[in-house]
C-alpha cells in the first residue's frame, strides 16, 4: 500500500522518457494493481436478506419511522408535531436496535 500512496511519478516515468503512451500504460498498471489489492469484491448490493432477522415489532417501528419522515418532508414545517414524532420514533428504534445487537 505504501508504494501506491507514496509513488514517485518522476522515477516511474523517467524510464519511458515521458512519452504519452508508455506513461499511460504505467499509470494504468499501477491503478489496476491497486484496484485488485485494495478494493474488495462484493457479490451483490441488492440483497434484501438480513444476517439477523428482525422481530416484527422492530420492522413495524422502521416502517413507522419511514412514514413519519415522509410526512414531515411533505409538510416542510420545521416546527411541526411531525418533527417531534420523527425524532421520538427514531430514538425508540435506535434503542431497540441496540438491544438486538
């Protein structure tokens, strides 16, 4: 990782006399090797399965929080009762999720 972060580009490109095509090939090679070493492969970002299934009560709280937030955003009234409801629901949900983990 040290090589990829603190690479001296002048030393890298001196070998090819700063010509465009060879410089590009060296730069591309360094980026590709860094990509393979430091960016993890993942199977899917669209997985809807939880590693730990949540209780129905917590799922209902998540839905309620989402609905209250949606209503709060629609009304755009910062001093409204909905902001209090959203904050209250968010805090309850957070507390319950901490108990699960």
